[in-house]
RNA sequence: CCCGGCGUAGUUCAAUCUGGCAGAACGGCGGACUGUAGAUCCGCAUGUUGGUGGUUCAAAUCCGCCCGCCGGGACCA
C-alpha cells in the first residue's frame, strides 16, 4: 500500500476533519508505524457511534499500518460521573467495550490501555500541571464541552482537570495521531496549542462524523462556536435516549422498530439520520453494491454503486424513505450481528448494566 | 456543626401563604392524514406529592422527627 492509499484509508468516512492532512502525509512518509489512539469513558452500552463507527475507524487506521491504542479512561469517566462514579463498574464496562470493538472487526493486535495504568506516574500529573500552567481558566472552561455536559452540569472543580488530563494522555502514550469524534476536537486543539510550548510534538488529529440520533436534528447550542459543528454535537446519538439510539447488540426486532420510527423526511438529505448511516457507515465513500428491493408498483429493485447516486435519487424523491429504511435495517442487522452473537454467548459482560441505571 | 432554600407525572414546574377531587407544558402511548418517520389534528395515561408520626371531618398544603440535594457560614491547633 503506498502513502496515498494509506492516507485515503485514514481519511475515509466517517472521518470528517483531519488536522492536518499535510502533517499526516509527512508523518506517513517519515515514520513506518505511527501510533494513534482513541479514548473512551467506559459508560453505558456501545452504540452505532461509540461501538460501530469507532471500530470501523480504528480498523481503517490499523489497516493503514498505524499502531493503535484503544484507551479506556476510567478516571475521566469518574470525573464525569459516569456509572455513578463507581470505578469498579466503570472497569467492567471497559472490559465489555473491548469485546464490542473486537467483535466488530478491530484486529486482535490492537493495544488496550487503561488510565489507571499511569495515574500513579508523577510524570503524568506533572505534565497536567504544566498544561494547566500554559492555559488560562477561560481556555480550559471552553474545553469543558468535551465532557458532553451543558453549563448547568459543569459545577464540579474536578471537571477543570479533565481537558488537561486528556492532553497529558496523548503525550503519556507518545502518540502521533489523536482520533475521536468531532465532539473531542477542542481537547486535541488544546494539545496542539500547548504541546509545542512544552517542547512536545503536535499530534495530528483525525475527527470522525458524529452520527445523529434517530430523532433527527436538535438545536441545543453551547458546544461549539461553529454552528454546523454545534448542531452535529447537539444532535448526536446518545445512549441516554435508547429509543433513538441503536446499540451495537440490539436485537433484530429492536433494530427494525427503531429504524421504523426514525426521522427520515423524503427528499431531505441534511440532518437525516438514516442518510447519515448510509453515508458514514454503509458506503463510507467507497464503491459497493447497494441493492434496494422495491415492489414493482414503486419502480422495482434499484441498485446503487456510489452514495452520491443514492443521494441524488433520494433528494429528487426517486427513492422513498420506506424502501431505504428496509434496506438500512437489513444492512445494519448483518453489520452488528457478530457483536450481538458475542454477547449472546457471553452474557456475563452485560451483567454490569442490570443493576446500574443509565448515566449520561 | 450552624443558618437558609428545595424535594410533586419520565422531565421542567404549578397548586402550599389562605387545608377542600393534584394540574400544565414538554415527553410518552393510541388513532386520523401521509407508501416511512416528522409536522398537524383528535384521543389516552401519567403519581406511595422524599419518608415517617401527629393535628383535622379533610393534609402536597399545618406541626414534629428523619433522609436527600443545593447554597452560605463556622471549624481548620
């Protein structure tokens, strides 16, 4: 695989923003196996974003020859009051997440890293203090939205530690690339701003699209100054709203019912969660066969090879939402089937969710 | 430890002062309209009023105690 092919693989959808593509190219040119990571707060069940998209993107980078670390940020989850702040439960959810990703195709050679592995390292905390000393309170405050909380929920002083910890994580693991959803970009920008001041390299950032919840667009505001990004974060699929969130191991029945109820206005592509799934999960910018079965009275079966063709037909009302939904249900069903199967065979990993109430 | 505020439907809150059938909005569910969903229209259900004891014909409401959350203060050799 040459550099351009590797570059395309890394930048492939659902990737949405690369900071910067040129830096990524020169990284690939100068380093045989750059190191990347993606961090998560273990909390709640994995869904199409935290499970499927994360696994797809991890696999892309690994296929492109990147050494990949999946980081399970137990302490961050604790600060963010996930799983009731119970580190024991958080750890169990982390083990569950490992199985989700592996079942969805992440190669076994991935490295799992836990934040508890280096929280007793003074270098780690020393770097946090150095990051904080290079940052103003205002700057850190603006980063707090990476925790996915609204202003009213940002009341605890411990939360101010969070962005600096995330920056310190990047250097602790000696990463070249920080990969995450668009909602984490402020942490990576902080690392890119502060790192050089501390004599540390700027990480390349790979940010992927946040899938909308099945309810469609929500205008909440307050997550980003950029209106498009703000809407993307506001509307994202969230485990706290299970009826508009497809979990990585939903039953076929649950999956179909959720898709059936999903917001999907005919002819409207923007803010359409079903179209987002087609674009970012099913096509992902590549050519493939995508055959939609239709009764002959509605035009009979139709095959698309590119998302752009499908998008054009949908926008011109030549493709009805109902027919598209049927296809998306079937595709997603087979995509998540291995994950569902894994937890059918290993139900013990789901026990942690039995007693716990869902936390955001 | 002290002072104050608060605790009511899934959620945000009203009703508390002045005791008299516990309500609204949003959300949810069902139906109509759509070859999906949403929107719209029609209809339905929201509940141990934090717990407990008391006063009263009658308590979400008044009184006692307890629990929890929030804010402030005190303590800090």
